[in-house]
C-alpha cells in the first residue's frame, strides 16, 4: 500500500512540475514560440498523457496482483495452476500486448506527422538564411544575402524577424557542437567536414536562449547564445546597423582605446571592421556594444563585466581561448570606452 | 528399501571430433567473433569509400596512371598459395581423424611452410598498396584490413607449430588429434576470409 | 608478485603523468607584469625580459598542443609553413640560427629577428609565447615523446610531432637566405 | 548437429543401486573428490585457482567495488550541480569525473557483474562441475582487473579520460585531446572487451555442451536463456567498439586518418561504430537482469512462470531488435529521412517484447502465493522504475521529439531509469536471493527492507526531477549552469536524493559484512526454490555435484521424482565433467577439465604490458607478442591437471585414503 502512495506521489509531482514548467522559461522546450516547437510540444503532451495513463494502469494491475496474501505455511509449489484461470490470464495478456501495439502505432503516426510539419512547409518558403559556425566555445553567425552589402558577421546573438522562416546551415570549426534553441525547435549537430541544416521560425517576439547540446570540451557548459525575435522593421534597423563599419572613436579616451586595441593582443584574434583589426579567431567586435551578452551569453554586457572579461576571463570561464591581460588602469578604461562605443 | 537407476558413463570417451567436443564449439565462437569483426571492418571500408570521388584517391605526381591501384602481384601469389595450402590441411585433417600420426606430421610441416611463406608475401603486399597507413583514410583502412588478417595468419601458424611440436615430441593422443582438426577448421576460415578481403582490396577499386 | 608489478606500473605512470597532463589556464594576476602599451611597433633595442631556461610548457602536452593551435592561428605558418620553411627558415630541422634553448626562441618571438621575423611583444601574452616555444621545439622532436602533439585534423602535411625522431640541434650563423 | 546424428550415440550401461549403498559409496569417494577439485595452497593457489565459483565471486566483488567508486564520482557531480555557478569542481576535473563515472558503470560494473552471475550459476543450474574453459575464464578475470586498475590509476594521476563515456571524435581525437587521457580510455575498452568476449564464449560453450542429462533446451531455466542471449549479443556487438577504440587509438598514436575529414575520414563513422555496439550494450546489461527476475518471481509466488515460451521468445527477439536501433542515438546528425523513419519504427518495436515480459510476470504474480521477502521487493521496485524508463524510451524513439530532449538531462533521467531500474534493482534482488548460496548465511531481512526503501525513494528523488530539467533545456555534461536558468531547485532536490540513494547502498554493504560474520545459517535451500543450484550445499563444494543429476522438468527440484536416476562413473581422481549433446542433452563425453594454472595470469600480464606500454611506444606490441606467445606455449604444453594428481598437497586432507582402484563405480 505504501507503494501506491509513492506511485501517486510521483504522478502528482510530475503533473505539477510540468504544468508549472510549461508557463515560463526562455530556454524551455514546452513553452513553444514557433511552429516547430509548437508541434513538438503537442507531440510531447500527447505522449506524456498516454504514457502516464499506461503507467498508472500497469501499476494498478501490479498492486491488485499483490493484494492477495497467503499464509507462509502454504509453500507447496503450484506446477499445474487451474486451466481456466490460465486461459483468462492469457487472454488478458494478449489483449494488453495488442493495446501496446496500437498505442505504438499511434505514436509512430503522430511522430511522423510532427517530423513532416517541422521541415516540409518551411523548406520551400524562402526567408532569411544564416550560416552558423561553431567554435570552442562560441558561435560565429554569418548573415547571408544575395546583396553582398547585406552580408555581415556577428557572434553569439542572432536577431530574426518574427514570422519569417530562417534557414541555418550549420558548420563546425573544430569539434562537434549542437545548435539548440528549445523554445523554437529541436537540436541539430554541427559536425566538422559536414553541413547540417535546420529551419527556425519565431511567431512571438521575444528573447530565447540556446545552448550547445553536444559535449564539446572544457567550456561546453558556457557555450550559449541568444535568439532575439523582433518585428520586421526593428530587425531591418538592426541589420542596417550591423552592415555598417564600426563607429569611429570620438573622444580622446576612445582614440587611445582604439590604439590600445590595435597595438596589443586584442588585434591578434578579433576583427573590428573599418580598422586594421581583421582576424576572425575570436568573435567579431565591430558592433560588440550592441549585444546584450558577452562571453557566449555568459555575462551581461556591462562595463564591469567587460573589464573583468578583458582582465581575467579565465576566472569566469576557465579554459576559454581568451588570454588574461593586465593593462594598466588608464589603458583599460580607454579600451573600455572604445569598445562600449562600438554600437 | 528404495533403489534408483544408475546411468554409468564410465565407458564414455574423453574426446571426440566436431560437435562432440566443447573445444570445437569454443573455437567456432571465437571465429564467429572474428567474422563479425571483419564484417564491420569491411563495412568501414565501404563507408569511407563514400567520402572519395575516386577510390583509391588520385595522386598528382603519378603520371602513368590516374589512380594508384594496389598492384596485383604479391596479393595474387598469396591467394594462390593460401588456396593451395588447403590441400595439405585437408589431408592432415583426414589423417588426424583416422589416427595416421606420420601423415599428419608431414601435413602439418607443409602447412607451416605455407603459413610462413604467406606471412613473407604479406609483408610485401603492404608495399603493393601505393599509400601508407598515415597517408589518408584509404591507406589506413587497407593497411588495417591486411594487418588484421596478417595477425590471424601469424596466430594460425604459431598454433600449427605448437601442435606439430606436440605430436613430434609427445604422444599422438585423441586430445591433440581433436586439436589438429580444430586448427584445420581455423585454417579454412583464414583462407576463406582472405578470399573475401582479396576481392575487396584488389578488385572493388578496379571494377566499380 | 602481481602486486609488485602493479606498483611498478603505477610508479612509471606517475613519473610520466605528473607534469604531462597539467592544464593551467590562468596565472595569478601577479604572475604577469602590467605594462604600458606602446603605440608603435618599433621597440628600440629594449631587451625583453629573459625567460628562465626551463619552460614549464615543455612538460605539458596541453600547452604543446595549444602552441600548435596558436602556430596556425597567429599565422606563424604563413612564413614557416608547417615547419618546412619557406619565407621563413624551416623549424622542423636541426639547424638553429638563434639558438635552440627555450629562452632563445622566446626572445626570437618577443623581440623579433633581422630578415623579417617580426616582434610580437605585447601582441602575444607570455603564457601563449611559452606554449608556442614548446610547440616550436616539438617540431624537431626536442620534447618528451608523450608530450608532443599528435596529428592534426587537417590535410596531412607531414608526420605528427610525436612521431618525428629527435634531431640533435646544430648552431648555424648563416642568415636564412 | 547433422553429423552428430550420423554418429552412433556412445555406449551407456545402466544398473540399479539402493540408496544406502549409494550413500556408502559416495561417502568413500568424497575425500578423493575433495582432493581432486580442491584449490592449491596459499597465495599462489589463490592466484591460479580456476574454480568458476571463486572466479565469479572475485568478479562480483571487484565489480561492486567499481560500482561504489562510480557512485562516489556521481555524488561529487551532484555536489557540484547542487547550486548554480558552484566552484566545488573545476571543469577539467568535472569532465574527467563524469567520463570515468560513465565508463566505470558501463564497462567495469554492469557488464562484468552480469557475466559473473552467469559464470557462477550456469554450471550449478545446468548440473555441471565447472564451466567449459576454466583457464580462459581466469584469464578473462585478470584482463578485466588490469583494465579497471588502468583506468583508475590514470584517473588518480590526473590522466583520467575526459571526452565522455562515448568519446566522440574529433573531441577525443588527436587534435583536441592532448596527453594520454583518451588513450587510457581506449585501451581500457580493449581490456574489458577481451574479458567480455571470453566470458561470452564460455557461457555459450557451457550452456551448449555441459547440461545435465534430461535438461533439453526446452527445459533450460530462464536465467540461462537470458545469459545465452546476452552472450550472443556480446559476440556480435563488441567487435564494433573494439574496432572503434582501435581506430581511435591508432588515429591518436600512429597518425591514421579514420576520423580525419580532411583526409577522407569521417566523424560520423565513429558514432556508427560506437552505437552499433553501444545500443546492444544496454541490452547486454539489461537482459541478464531479466534472467534474475524470473527465478525470484517463481520462488516467491510458489508457482510455475506464466508464459515460459513467450518469455524466451521475447528475450530472443529483444536480442535481435537490439541491433536495429543504434541510429536513434544519432538523430541530430545529418541522417537520411528514410533511415530515421526505419530506426524510429525499430526503436518503438523493442517496447513490444519488453511489454510481453512485464505482462507475463504480472500474470504470474496474480494470485500466486506471494511471500514478500526482500528479493521480491526489489523486483517490484524494478517494475515501477523500469516501466517509467521504458515509456520515456518510447518518447525518445520518435525522431522529432528526440531532437528536443536528446543530450539533455531528460536522457540522463531515462537511461538511469532503464539501467538502474532495469539492472541494478534486479541485481540487488539477486544479491539478497543468492547471498545464502554464496556464503551459507542469510542477509538481514529488515535491513533489506530499509535498503530497498532508501534506494527506491532516493533514486526517484535524484532522477525524476531530471526529466523536467531536460524539458527546461538543461543539456547533459555541463559542469555548471547560470542562476537565471532557474534549474537550481530541481538540481538541489536531485542532489539530496543522491545521498539517500547512497545511504541505501551503504546499508547493503553493512548488511553484507554483518551477515558474513553473524548472519543466520542458511542451509542448502532457504527459499525452497526450484532450480538445481539449490540442490547442493551452501556454499557449494568445489566439484558442485558429486553425482551429475538427471533433470525431469523445467523446475528440477520441484519435479524431481523420489527415485531420480543418478549419473555415475566420472573419475574422482581427475577433474571430469559430463558433456552432453546440444539439443537433447544425451551424455556424449567424460570431458577432462583443465585445473589450476599460473599461465592465464601470465598471459593476462603480457596482454596488459602490450596495451598499456603500447600507449607510449609501438614497440610494446612486438615485445608483448613475444611474451604472450611464450606464455601461451607454456599454457599449451602444461599438463592440464598437473596440480591435481593424487598426493599433490592441497589444503584439504582427507582421512579415508582408499586406493583408487576400489573407487571405480563399475565395481559397485
């Protein structure tokens, strides 16, 4: 009987938790914000409810089987149980198996149709196309366009217009990563030497967090990104800005900051369009100030965090590829001025 | 007083050929393991082939041929040798079954000679493959195929040597007659697998 | 007897792996010096601080491997190619113009050398220079075998560092070209 | 089998004997038999002992030690994840720990301990005196031990593998895993593979050829069926991972290009190879556990199992289908749609045989004379947990849904529900059920119940919240997470549960130690069970059966007639057992089983040297080959029974030394 309570406890806990979870979260697969995630969560709920019922039924059957106790004195083994009883059991078992098969068929159909809905109708629409390149441990985002002047590169923050299907072609620079924004769709792997494709579409504006879902080494845990879904015109404005070259330094401090940037380690890995800095080993910083997060969505993009990141990113994200820098205070401040000006 | 029947097995033999002997079964299942290993290895060969437009990959500095196909000479010689080596093995097998010590001694010696010769030929076969194991995936998988089979040749020959030493120096007892039959089986298997590998390594690049 | 053998095996392992597997991502800020960024690439003969002969990265497989990554990343391969040399002198042979010791290579990278080797002072932090030094020495097999990098995931230019036999360094005063 | 039919069945004479006479003869033979089968003296004797029971117990103890180590690693991970941005472990350490945890539980605990049960009980259940190849058996154990020690030596020396227990390339490859960490993983795989394959061959050989007269395939116990199916799966699955790990090692050590895309290699190839083994692996762990459940249910319901045939068939079909669904671990990779659909179908299909078995067992429980002892309790726990895990498994089989929950904590929850629920709970049931047979003493009943409830509640606390964590988007294998993700609460619950679970295991250890000292004496058959192992004393004598029994049904002890015939005529001075025909178990041979020998240990050491030193220099393979060759030669030329000649001193000294001549049963 204790078993019954534990079982029911689990069911209850499960239901509660799921109901709760399904109404919040910027990185949540059952809080869909796009057609794919939506059909997925519907598939999930179907399977979850059916499976819960099956589970409860089997448990009840088990408990009913256990209710009959016999005195321990009676231990003579039963080798020939009553035939009619056995026949009844056989029928029950057979029908149970049949029901299982039917349920599996339903699941199979449901899963196929869901899979179809995820790819089919988006595949032939033409929308935005983005090339996503996974690095240890950050995301390089290249916006493709027929018009060469609209092609630009950013990192760790993907802006997409609401209601427009976005095609991602996924590549990896080093090891296997996996691109996953639960609120929008399932995950796809980024595999060296291969090109993988996934379609996304956001129906509600909002910010959705994604994270690398294939173990990729030391900082797998802190390889995240943000997808910002915004109305078309807002998106256009953003893209307009991104295609520009970097803001020229205005104040003296910013000018010095640029000098520091160009004559120290920064320039070896980072690119700032419109300056000699053109390396693409680290994230492209042309519009770094316009981003919400730094360090692959590890910290919010504030001056303090930026300073901490430049000085000693290893304390925040041990093992990441950004070395420590011990600029003196003045240089650091002017560097920060410069970077924060890169809107 | 209650009595019970006795099944008296004291007359039963200690060893018998084929399915009677657990050793026979043990040996066959080891062969089954190795067979599935080779099956997967061959699958790998064809899987990797998909990544190449030309197989084996062309080499710029080769002028006479576009594709450095593995040269047939040594491989073919080895194949012929191995196939022929089955004849003494079959005879040894028969001899062991009917308990002809002298004959099986001769047979084993010939077999060992064939084994050694095959090993020597094999060491030339690697050179017949244009690529080294560290040149590209093609080289790697071909070397691995040849190497794995060579390993079996080596084990097989050693096993023959051991059995031979025994029946030359010690008694020609049932136990070791069973061993000879088992070794013979292993021999047929090694040859059979080689025919497959030979066809795949040397001819699939040529036809198709 | 089994246990004794085991003990020996353990000891061997320990000797090998005490330094080899160390992955040190950050020095305490005190360890690296604060400097004023000079605004030009010309450094009138200010000698760089000499590194101790013993380069800690020489013991660490991770560092040697990082060095290998940085070697292509910082485009050392642009001149030295995969060590075979081209615009710059080859690094995988036994001939050393400015010395084969870690501190020589360190100052070669930091100070630069005549005939085209630029100075990377301020451009590459010490820790990474050390990793590069370790890798450069591994190209001619100067490090322990179990520390040197194995093959990379790119086109197969030459056999991996861990399979290159150790070359005995010879000094050469001849200018590269 | 055809030419077996062709051959004349060998001569077998039958006679009758009164029980008194029989008892008298047996009394006279006893001493001789004891001496023939006894373990040689001292440490040396312990090292070379080939008694399948001794070896199996060593396997079990070793594997359990690794289980505890793996558990400790799990606890460390749970501490690290208990709250966001925790600094208890560095990412470097954390990655090593979860890799070693997975590797330990899969390769050093689950597979070996299941094999060990087979090695211990097959001969006892089918009425043989030892397994088919005792020395190979010993070799298998030593190789496994070396593999385990290698992994942990590496781990303690900061050389623990850190690329995950399935070590995907390129991360585990030469370019991204410098040092020797992954090489140690690859070689450890090789060692455990060898021992698993050896174990499989032994299980099959023993089951096919060493069954007591009358134990036709039709009467084979379900435990043995499970072991047999598992052994066949091992034979076809393990070579794949052996190749995968050797490809990986050679890529890392001698520059081959199997997984280097730039030279025509392929990263997906590794995943195919690994999962072609990796998925059957799950069933290799799980099917033997099904074999534990049936005897426990039979014993504690006091009735024949419902649907014996259905159970056997579903075991076999599970074995087959198990090979048809490895790709469902790779749905996120670019795999053609067609393939995906096929593997979805197969993955769902596997639910059917599992369902059949569950239903049959429940039908057996229904109206049986239930006796709620701890083993049965654990089996009931198995039902609750495994069914839940199976249902989430069906969800994971669906391609689109899998794309959401693949590689998240949902999968972590699922696989622990299936493996702990499906294997560890039955395993603990089996501990409680068979402990008396191993030691002759009973485990405490109330401690058993405490153990069960702690484990059951603890387990669900740890792993149930992980389902939600997965749906909330928490990927697996992260060493920490940001506070704003809101995963803190559920993770904390899980971490608390981990320690309750650990407490449960601790209770078991205390219980076992206590029982060994002062546990109630069990007697031969404390549960009044049906299978043959309960016919012999607890712990069983070295020679298992004095007279090979004759089996009359699926439930030998329940169906044994008063005057069951006995098999006589096996030598008492040599280690002989009866070999019978594969299908209908007709006596065929008096097979002489090799006795203790030092050479298995030597060959194992040679193997160890080869692969461990091979990490550092390829020359090791030459040296190792020579060493192994020498040892094998000695093995081959060694007298199979050189330790067991009469007069050779053993720890047993019997008073009744009768000249062997009189002991021949013919004169009875």
